[in-house]
C-alpha cells in the first residue's frame, strides 16, 4: 500500500463514456443509472502530478445490455455504432487496459473527475464478473481535490475548471480519452499536499 504514495509513480486518469439517452431515460422506461447503462469507452491517461502527459489511450467497449447506441449518445461522445460493434466486451477491454498499463495494482493511484466513473466500473465489473485490477489501487477524486484547492463549489465540471484557469477544452468533450487528457492539463494547479487525506482506499475484503 505504501507504494501507492510514491510521488514518482505516475497517475492513471480514467474517464469513461457509457450508453445514454436524450431524456436520461433508458429504453425500459427507467431512469438511466450505472445499472442500466453500458460502458462504451475507458479513456486513459498516464501523467505526473505536475501535469506532464506520459501516455494516453482509448479502450472502446462493446455494450451488452443496450447494444444499439442512441443517436444522442453518438452525437455526445463522437463514438459511432461501428466503433463499438468492433470492440471487445467489458472483460476483454479491461484486460487490454491492464496489458497497456503494465503496472501491478497498488503501485500507483488512479483518478477520475468525481466518483461516477469508479461506481460505474464497479457496477459493470459485477455485471460481467470481472473488475479491472486497477480498482484495487487507491482512488483520488480530482474534482474534490480541485475544489479544495480553489475553493470553487458550484461550477466544478471539467469544462468549467479548465475555463477557471483560462484554458479551452482540447478535443471532443465527452470523449473519454480527450476528457482524461484535459484533466492532465489541470494537475499542475492542484494542491498535492491534500492528496493523502483525500485518497480513497478500496475495501480489500470485497
């Protein structure tokens, strides 16, 4: 566990995209949630705490519960039906991510903008019977770290955070790998002395 606090270890930043619908209502008529939305992209970036991007990659995922992407989802994310039709299912995409990462769980921390990504990865892992091993590493909510650093409480979305620092979004907003890369651009503005108190350690009994 102590290795996860190694300041020289890179950060793994994850931003996922999932099936979604214009009125936030699944085809079943139920409100969309992590339990009826399928992850369709795991956008990843490896970076240093001072904002140096080391590597990035998009891992597309073939949806299972809702295999047909809505037009709204395709327009929002830029991910087309053909792209996910050719992608592996969640377990296969998770294995590809782990092969690319090449680091044992616990030797780094992973980050996302908010807790949604963590909860959805856990939900899809339960659904498919395979949770990615990086989930076993400590998690850092970058939104919370940024809010604590800047004192901003309301406008704390990724686009607003970039705007706060005079930065414009680069790439396609709501495309996972582009969102992850843009989070890297905010790392140099974070107060990393807060890291240890904000880390969320996984429950290793589950």
